[in-house]
C-alpha cells in the first residue's frame, strides 16, 4: 500500500509547530526508503573549510526554515510532492575531526542511496561534501555539472599540499573521473584571487568558467541558454553554493563575496534548469553561526524547492521513458 | 489660531533626541484633531498572524526609525508638511488575546477618524488590520485598492474554518462590500502555495493579480501605468505589506518570501501613485522582534513618507475641488 | 518486544547532526506510545500573551538546543533514560488565531496522553498552556503545584474582562477545581505590579506566595524544604516559567524581570524536588524571537533534564508501589 | 484643577501600544510643569565619551523599555505615582559636535527645572552629563553623592589636557564646589587602571572609595549602612552608572568591566537609599548600539523605578516638613 | 635592499590567523615608510557625527574583514601589490572629545604622509575626516573629486552655527580652496531633506550633483563616462561614503538611506575610475556598532581593494611619466 | 639597549585606535623575542572541536577586546608590564583541515618559544591546543596543572576511535608523560554526561576532580587553598576553559553548560594562584561566531590579564632565585 508523502500543511498545522523535517515531509530512514523517488538529505559536515566554519550546522537550520515552504510552485503551478515521492532521509554520518573519515562516511551513505535508485537533493555542509556525492552519482560514468558559485573550487591544495578542502572538490572529482569537465559550467565567479591556477586548470580541462560580470551581461536567460546547450540531455548534477548569492541576501556563509546574484536572479537561473536530465543536486555552504536570523537558510530552502520542482519533472520523465 | 504641524528639524534637535513620534510630528489626540488633514496612526495588533508574530510592536519601532525622515522629498522638491496638516494621532486600542474584540476596537477608532474628515496613514500591525480600516474608509461606498504584497491575503480561512487571519482580510472586505474587487490590483505576488483557492477567488471577483515575475517583466513604470489605469480617479486605498520587499531589505516580517522588490523598486512603484485619488494607506507587517536593527522599520517609515507625499497632494486637490 | 528509548549519543553522532527531537530521543506518535512512561511534548502556542509574543516558537528551539543534553546527570549519577521509557511525543495541535479553540485542542491532546498513563513533561508555549494541561492531570482530583515564576499568574482578567491570558491560568485552574491552592507554592515573585489583586486572591485561597527576596533570604535549600513540606506525598505538578530566571541568563522571554534566579540557583531548586510525587511538569515562556542565540532554550532544556531526572524516579517509585 | 499623573496601565492598554514615554507617564513640557514634583528627563548626549559611543541614544531606548514598569513596588507595596506628581519632561537640548556647547545647553535646562522646584531623575547620556546636573542641584550649596560605578570618573584629563570627558566629571564638580567630596562615596570600583591619580585625588579630597571586592565582602546591607551614615540627612545626589552592573546583566555600555554587581545586588543597594534626603538622581551610560535587545535599558529603567520610589518618599517628607 | 610588501596568503596562513592589518599587508610606521607608494591609513574618528555614532571603530573592523581580500583582481587580472609598494601605515591620532583638536591631529598626519610622496588610501571615520585629508592632498592646488554618497555634505552648519560636522566637509574644503568645485561630481544623492541649501550652494559653485534616480537612468557606465569627462587628467580625489550603498548591503552606517546602490553597481562605478589621475581616496562612515556582523566592513574593504587597483595604476603611470 | 614593552595608553591614544595586539603591546616576532619574559600567543585553531566550531577566530577577537585592558591591576596595585617584558608574539601556524598537521605546527612553535626561555600565555583555539603546549612546557618533566573547566577533557576518543579532540587532550598529555595527574586539579565540572569513563580514568590516575557544586560549597577561597596545596612550589600550568564561566557571562563558546562560575568568582579563583610557580597558561574555547558582541572575548582578555599578573610575579621570583 502506498505511503503518504505529502508535507504537513500550514493551513492545518501552523508552520511553527511540529518536529522540523525538510519541507515538513515525512522522515524515512534510508533502509526503508525504496519507494522514495527523491530523497532530501542533510550533510552536517564542514571538514574542508579553510576559513570561517559552520556549515556543519546547515541541515538543521535549513530544516527549520524550510517549514516556510508550501506545496505548489507559483509559476509552474504544480506540486513536486504530487509528481514524485519525496521524503526527508535524515542526515549522513559525520566526523568533524577527520577529513578522510568524514569523506568516507558520506560516500558510503550516498552509494547506498543511489544504489536504491533514489535521486539525492542535499543540504550541506561545506562544498567538499559535493565530492563524495559525485563519487556516488558519477560512479558509473562521469556526470556533467551546472555549478553556481563565487569560486571555482578547482584549486589543487592548501597549506602546503592538503588536497581535500572546500576549495578543491571539483579538481578531485575531475581527476577521479566522476565529473566530466567538458560538460561543466561554473556561473557567478568573482572576488579577488591568490592566483589563477584554479582557472587555468579548469580552462585546460574544458570547464566553462563564467564570471559574474559576464553573467550579468548575458542576462539570466542567456546564461541558462548556454548552460542548457552545454549539458544537453546528459545526466547532469547541479551544485549550488549559497555564496553565489550576494551576502546581503545570504550572509550566513564562510567565504562571502560582495557583488553576487540577488535571490530573484538565482530563482531565474534555477528555473532555467527546467527540462534537463538532473541526477542530483545540492545547496551548500549555509553557515548558521554567521546568520542566526535564518534568512540564509530560508534562501537555501527556497532554492532547494526550486531544484526539487525541476528534479521532480526529470524523475517523472525518466520514469515515463 | 492655526497650530504648528511642522516636524522637529534635525538641524536643530539631533535626530536621536526627543520622544519618538511618527516623523517627529506633534502628537495630537483624535478628539482634538479636527484641523488635521492626514493622521498618522499606529495599529499595534497582530491578532491575525498565523506564523511568526511581532507586528504588534511595529508602530513603536517605526516611530523610532521615522526620526530619520526629513521634511522635503528630494525628487518632488516639496514638503508634505507644508501641503497639509499632518499629525501623529497615536495608536488605536488593542486586544492581543481576542481577535473579534481587537477588530472591533480598531474599527471604532477608524470610524471616528474618518468621520472627522481625517485621511488615515497607518502603520501596522499585521495585515488583518486593513480590514477594520477598510470598513471605515469604504463604509459609504466600496473603494478601489492598489495592494503591494507577496501574498494575496484572499484565502477563505485557516485551521478548519477560522475566517479572520492576516491571510484573509481582503476576501472579507470584498464580501462585506467595502472593497471593490474590480478596482483592485495586487502587485508582487510570489512564493509557493498550499493551493490556489485564493487566486481563484480573486480572479473570479475581478481582482487583477500580478506576480512578481510579471511585475519585473513590465518594469516598475509599466506596472504603475496599469494600476493607475485600473483605479482611475476613483477613491483608492493603498495597502503596502512590507513583505512585498525582499527580505534582504526588510527582514523584520513574519512571512518573508525571497525574490522580492528592492526598496529602490518599491520607491519607484509608490511614486507611480502620484495623481491618484488616495483616501487612505497603510504599511503593515513590520515585525520588530525579527529585526532588532530597525532597518525594516526604516524601510517602512520611508515608504510611509513616499505615501504621505502623494496623499498630501491628493488631499490638497480634493480641498481645491 | 521492547523498543529502544535511548537518545542518540554525541560520542557517535555529533550533536549538530540529525533531525532535532527533544534530547535526541526517538519521536513516537501518541497513538503508538503506550509503552512510554514519560512523554516530552511541545506546546507551540502563545495565544494568551499580553505583551511580547513568541513562545509559540519555543518547542522547536528547545528541541534544537536540547541536543546538548547527554544521558546521565552528573550529580545523581544515573540516566533517566535507563530508569524509564522516555520519548518525544511531538507537538500538540495549535491555533494561533483563537484562544478558545487553542485551549480546547491542547486539552484534548493531554487528556488522551494522561489517559494512556503517560506522565507529561511539556515545553511551552506561554503560561496559559498550563491550564489545559492541569485540566488533564487534575481531572480526577486537584493536584498540588510547585510553581517557579516572577509572576503569580493569578489575575482575574485583562483588557476589560478577558479571562484567558498568560496572567490568569492558575486562577482559572483553582476556580475549575483542578489545582489545589492549599498545596500550591509560588517561588521567585518579583517586579512592579499594577495592583495586588492577584496576590490577594492567592492569599485568600491559601496559596503560599514567596517573593524573590524571601527566597534569597531562605536560601535555595530552605525554599525547597518548605515546598516539600507543603506538598508532601500528594500528586504534584511542577510549573517552571523561564522568567523566574534572571534575564541575563534567559533573555528570550516575554515578560522579563531583572533580579531573578541564576541558573545555578534554579538547578538547586529543581534538585530539591527529589523524592516528590510528581505527576507532570512544564517549562514555559521560552520565546525564541527574543533570543536567537538559543541560550534561553538551552537553559530551558537543561531545566527539563533536571525535571526529567526527578520525574523518572517518581515514575519508577509509583511503578514499584 | 489637578492634572492626572498616572501612568497608562498595561491591564487596559497593552504595554507595546502607545507613544513611548518614561514609565508611560504623561509628557509635560518644562514650562508647563510647575505642579510636577519629580521630573524624569532624558539627556541624549555622549560628548564626553572616550571609547565606545552610544549613550546619546539612551533616553529613547529607556523610554521604550520602561513600558515594562508597572505602578507599585512589590516590596514597598506603594506606588510612587500616588505619592508624588511624576511626569516625563522630555529631553534636554543636545549638541553632539561640541562639548562646551553641549554642557552649556544641559546646564541651562537643569537650572530651569531645579528653579521650578522639580526634583530631577535623569536618564543619560554618558557620565559627563552628571556635571551640568550637579551644577544645577549643587548651585546653592555642594551636595553629597552616593555613586555606583566601576570607575571613579575622577581623572584630571585625557588626550593631553582635555578636561571634560566622562572620566572627569566629579573632579570638575568638586573643583567647582558643587559636590562635597567628604559626603561622597563611590561603590563598585574595579578594573585595571592606567594609573591611580584618580584615586589619589579622591582620597586627598576625602571621597570614600569602595572597590567591588570590598563591597562584596561587606555585603549589600553593610555597604549601604556605611553610605547612609556618610551622607546622613544632608541633600544627596545619587548617580548610577549602569556599568557598576556586570556586563552579563547590562552589556549595552561603553566601558564594561567584568566582575560587577548583579541586578539583584543593585536593587538591594538602591533599596538601602530609603530614608535619605535625595535631591536628584541619574542612570547613565546605557548605550543602545551595544545592546539592541534593550535589556540594558530594561535594567536601567528598573533602577530608575527603584530610585523613583525612594525619591518620592524623600519629596513627600520634605513637603511635610 | 627592497622590502617585501606582499600580503600574507590565505593558501599558507589561514585568513583567520594573524594580527589584523589592512589586506594582511605589513604594518610600517610612517617615519619608516619612504619606499611606500600607497599607504593605507585608518582614521578612527567620528567627531563630526550628528546622529548615530560609531565610525571611530571603522578602521579596526575593516582591517579584520579585509583579511578576506586576496592578491589579484579577478577582472583586471593583476595584483596592485605587484604594481606598487603598498603598506598599512596604522591609524592617525584621534581625539574623540574635541572636534578642532581631532581635525588638527589628522591634518598633521596627512601633511607628513603626502610630504613623503605617499598616496593615501584611507578608511574612516566619519565623513568629516575627508576635510583634513583634502587639506593635505589639495594643499598646493585644489583637487577634483569623484564623490559617491547619499548626501552632498555641503551644508553650512548644524545646531545653530556649528561648522564642522560630517554634513559640511566639502563646503569647508571649497571655501578653503583645497577642493575644486568645478571638477567635483557627487553621485547617488537621495533621501528626504530639511532644505536644499546644500544643493543650492553646490550648484552655485559648479558642483555636478547627480541624484540616485538619474544615476540609475544613465546606468553605471554612463555615470562614470560623465565623471571621467569632468575630471579629465587632473589630480582627482575619490571619496566613497559607504551610505551610497543601500543599507541592505551596508547596514553599518550612521545615516542610512534606502534605495541605494547595490555592491555590484558600486564595483561597476569604481571600475569606471580606471585611467584617472587619482591622488588619494577614502572609504568612510563604516560604523561597526550598527553592524557587528562585519559585512559593511567587508563591503568597505572590497571597495578599498577596487580603489587600490585603479590607484596603483595611476601611481605607476605617474612614476613612468 | 632595552626595548620598550609598555602598552599603548588609552589616556593618549583612544582604545578604539590602532592595530589590535594583545593588550595593546608591541608585536614582536618570535625570532626577535629573546628579551621577552612572557609571550602572549594566539593559537587560531579548532581542529579538535566535536560540536560547535569557531575558536579558530578567538585570538583576533580577544586581541580586539583586550584593548580594554589598562596597565595596573586594581587590587594588586602593580603593573605586570613593569615587572616583566611582555609582548604579543603573534599567532602560531594553523591548519584547519588536518588535525595531525595542526598539532605538529603548534607544537613546533611552542618548543621554539619555550626553548628561548619565554613563558607562554596563550589564547586559543579549542582545548586541544593545550596538548601541544604541554608537550613543550612539560617536555623535560611533567608539569602540574590547575584546570578550570566545565568538562574533564579526559575522554579516550570520539566517533569510533578518534583520539585527538577537544574532549581528550589531558588524557593524551598524561599518557605522553607531559602532565602529572597527581598534581592536577579540575575545577568547575558540571553538565550531563554520556558516561563517566573520563572521570574514572582521572580518578584512577590521581587527578583531583571538583564538581561545580563542590566548588560552590567550598567557596572560591577554599577551592584555591586546596589547589595551592596540591601543586605546591612545583612547576604548574594553568588552563582556563572559558566554559567554566556561566554562558550568561561568556556565551561565545562551543559547549556551554548552564550553572557556571560568574566572572567575579573566576577572578577570585585566579587571584588564588598568586605565589605559585606558574610556567605557562592558556585561555581557550572563546568562539567569536557565537558571540559577535565580543563580551566573551572581553571576559577571556580579563582573565588573561589576571593570569599575566600572577605569572609576572612568578617570572620575577624565578629570575631573582
């Protein structure tokens, strides 16, 4: 018998009430989740953070603020919860005192999820968490990626040779063959730089690097037109670093760069994902200690709902195919 | 002998000094206000709030931050305080523990004010306060309304049949015949929805519903051109829910929706009201507990000054007529 | 087969990880809770608040901060989770826009819980929530009460006759015969007063009113010696208004009064409850909007753990008897 | 016909409502205040501040938080508003860009007030405001002073010879003959020091300097016994620097020193003033920018209510005499 | 032997580590700075502030947040630290209790710096600090100025004749002949006004006054095209009041005006300075007490880096010439 | 020629001015520090944190707030800066993404410092930083320790066998033979516990464990009498975890436990160290992201000044010996 995957409605139970799960969805443990299409997962870990810590607290605050989410998208006029079975699968294991072990625990979790045929929508955590997720979703073949961020995260190492930080995940993912650089676009890059070895690596590997300035010039529609053309129908991962958004709109993050996207622009960008073959997505770098108000988490939760809507259509299409 | 209705000047008395009244105006009790043209009124009540409370504290914080307001509008180059007699009429009575009694107290207050020929500019309070105000200004004939908001506030009820909440005032106002739906436009709608019964009701009654996305596409001038055409010269109320503004600019509100107007856009919208036959206006949903910095109240106070300028011209025109 | 009621350990899963339940306990729905001895319950409602609102958000923030709680009490050297089956039973229903309906929903919930033989430990909510709880625990016979508070909450009404506010619950409870005034002591009273009709009523009914000043003079041990003597072995409810604690230690509350207990004193007071026949307890008036840091909720969660320890012994004793 | 000097009651008008005056008292302009016994006055000026500024904003925030004050003192069981005519006399003039002119404006204001026979209870402002107040109350004869503070404020000058700062007012007051050093006691001194020339001056002039450590050792009763003995029945001014209180209880101040009094101790100290011949009092150095929560202002307002009670008795005694 | 003027790299030493200097540059005392081309200087003074104080704390918070700055500009693709010798020259002397002495101390400091051939990039302090800086850079001949601000700062006086406030520096600078009004443009003016005597003076003297509304209409490129045409190759000072930016992006300032530039627009404006003959620049009015989060200081630091880049090219060009 | 080691005086340069060093002391690089007696060192590292991160930011905020420190101790009446040469030696190297490497870098730094005969006074960082410091100061022979903390930090491991966390440093130090457990006392222990294996280990090794409750009962003098007796004249390290203080006084820490010491009690405790043979000290676990106000850092800086005073006497005695 089919389970009920509908979120609690704020018309019946006020939004401040109840145990906080992502979007007020039922919490289902991974081992009981085989009828789940899209699993929303928290990754409470920031072991790769090189400056201001805190994204380990992200999933809890995003859960709290995601109670603001309602059922239907006001532009699309449909509910992703009616399109697919969506559930909160809880948090991955975490180890705040060891990077290697932390990565291993997260990777194991995602390989199980992906193995069950569940499409993951994740809430970080710092950006290093995208690496073990990509190891799972790109295990069989490298995936393409549409990546919204102020930074390339393509550096080779920090602090004299440390290779696993939130500034290096996508270089590792390319090296490991789980991410296809030629199907990868990075949107919103900006801010001063120690050097440009990250960009040089990306350019050499074929990554499309798009500065904030270029994105503004192209306009949000133009940006996504190019992104869609790049990835085509291939399996595509979406990684959304909250710091692509301007710190006025999303202060709770570790490496803020002024001059970013507004949330309105970010919504326009994510709506440009419609029709793509999305195989997973994340929203990372929400750092509650730097925004106790929760508005950064609200922005993150809203972006997760935008992602969920386009993901739910992709899942439905794949089911139909 | 005419009383002096000029605000205290910050060139003489620093803006941090003195008892805080709206825009540093004289405080006059309603019963002594017969020479007042426009009365600024606080409505310290949030009895209709379904999620995060706090607008009951709005009038006090808006008064505090409105000390930043000076005399002349820098675009219009005139002072509304020279055009009309404007005064702070204090706060309405309030009852935080009973919705029916709260509504009754506010309605009584406004019927007295309107009966004295005073045009009310109100600071809420949650959005339910617009209902008793409309009962007063629309008592003789239903008024039109230009409504800036992320939400329609046209729902029928919450929590299994409770009809008076901040999500329902305009449905009630239409039902009660104090608001003319065909002369009503709602600007800036956005955010996910439990269902669309609010919009369906509005559309059925003839309300013009304009999503944020459409507003951005039309541009602020285009939006207001349509609004002005809709209401024409008819008596029009203006209701400004602070959550029409993006939470980056106005975080202190109970139902924030990312992707909203900037304050610069909001100013452009309100300047588009020039020339209309405005019979009252409000700024609602400023919730100080969610913004102790006071910047939301500053945005609210600035919008009130924009409203006051266009209202003062309308009052002067009506006097001349 | 017995279920596992152990909290998640921070030695295995870091305390920032996982969906937030009270003290990291399993969440069990009331209808499946018949093997639960003590149920921790959130009451997200502040419909009786006469000044600064917010306790409706209390349960969620207390859940979050209660992740700091570990298993064993460092003075008692035992774990209440080994003494009894303890679970998070979720939140009661709520109605933020109607006091009567809100009270009814809460009362119904508690009558069901108490009917199942579960001892409730509740997180408010404003102090009016104690009334429907007492209606349940005192249904068969009036209970005694040890009440920690800056205020008596014994007023008759507010705003010209409104009888149900957070300043009136215990007068109502005495009138309704669910609270035994002669077995009631109020500890920590202080702050200026509109009048003393509350105290006069209490004194007339036989309530023991103890001002802060007297409590300090007696010392915490002396206070509790008297409290224990008063209630004896009779069924006793404990109500802990967070504002009995000084606002330096617990700023997130609606009616703060300087000059209160330190948390150290509060712990000493609650340890004085050991050995009593406790039939229920609450911690109320934690108002997150007035303390986004969460420290007030941490104080509340810590007091709930103190209460849980002495309650678990009482439950065990009653089982043994 | 006698005017009504009663504060607005929170039992009728909720405390969040209405224009904020001190303790919700009527606002009366000095020139119409001849029937006022005790005038509460704001001094929005911090021209003498050598480190962190902000007390210029003190009066407004204290007015806001003083809405928490009710009518009767819960220990004394009387209302100062029934003992005397008390009113909010508004703020003094201010000049934030010139120390000499600022001092002159304040002095002029107070000489007028004192000349009308009104006893001033003032809300600063930084501690330099006590100098022009003392010039008024000590004009005819030097007054004694009970001074609660972490600092002596007896330095000679700062920054190579600048004589008017918030670290120098009482040296100036002694030099000018408006303060009697032999009838002056300073309570709660603590914190590291650049040098001890302030203390040496004080000791030379006969001021009683009491360190925090000595105060704790004596106990609050012992401290006030000595203070009372020192000033006897002579006209005595009370100056309460909020930084005598520990920053945990009153963080909003410019020169915090850890290890201070609790608010409970502060209340005990102020109750020790009962029976003295108080001719004026102030609470200074509340700096809202360093405490947007308002709790420092609440502590300040509560101390003002304590002072008002003992002042009202002194005024009544002098009237009777 | 040449000293090393490179900033500490965050790839080696994490950005949270180390004593905070501007942009992690070496701190060099002015008297040892003869090989410095551009000196970054803090001016910890706000003696001219007429409303909300705090910019005296600006330099320290900007130093802290400027640790986020890296070496190379991501659009220009060069490092100003390789173009010129840049150092942190520490703070000017300050006197918070006397305007005249404060101005004198700052002027003396800058005359020494400019006399050594060092180009100053300053972090205020309130806007009055631009006056003593202009006295130094404009000593030999009046300079032109590109001025970003919500306010003209061209008033004559405040509080009945006080001539030195943060609302008057540029009128004084024109009167003193250190600023050439015909080569001066003010960009971003907005907000209500007591009167327009400031604008009338500016217009009379030939200053180009550009309202926010006009700037938006022209677009950022259009604005700077006009600014560049106005100043040509003449020695030009750049003054950047952080309040030209909207308070959503830069709340920590004393006179916020809603409706301002975004940081993205501000960056576009500053990039329009490229090629000009810049002889000094400042970023003023960052007020940490009104933004403990530090994001306003981060915006300020980012603008300083933009300014540094265009200044370093100007210095290099002058050296080559 | 002797260098000047005097802090900048706030009587000359206001405390908000200048680059922030510890206590406004000169910054001297370790390699040039051979005439330094006591080196104040920042350890910007929190690699061992198991819950809420942030102490990596501690040194910078403590430097900022330590500008409040003046020269002389008001009880001792001497200046430690006249007793010894004291300097800010900057921060240790740090590696936020690798615990082993982080520990190694800190240990190397301290072995160099101690090798130069400099006595270290350190500002953490999380409590794991005490381990590499003890490896340096206890290298030749194990030292005794007076340890103020809510927690024993004597656990064996976390998260299935990770041995280096901020909950384990002193177990490692005992195992490594750099800390003498029989000369170790832990004061202020409290809070619930997962288990008591930490205490069992401590007791077995001979550590004196003193709960908060026992400390309160003994009184601060009694506590320190016992501590002094325990360590005698032997070389003793002092470790002060800011969480020994109650979170009302020091909220900015990762593992707060209510019911702690007041700062006044903490000062009394540290004054009880007078006369001991102190060979190093630290203040750890100040976490700025959880207290942007800086008051926790102020408490930490004040405790560092208390420690410095007693350390300077110990250094002078050893020199004399």
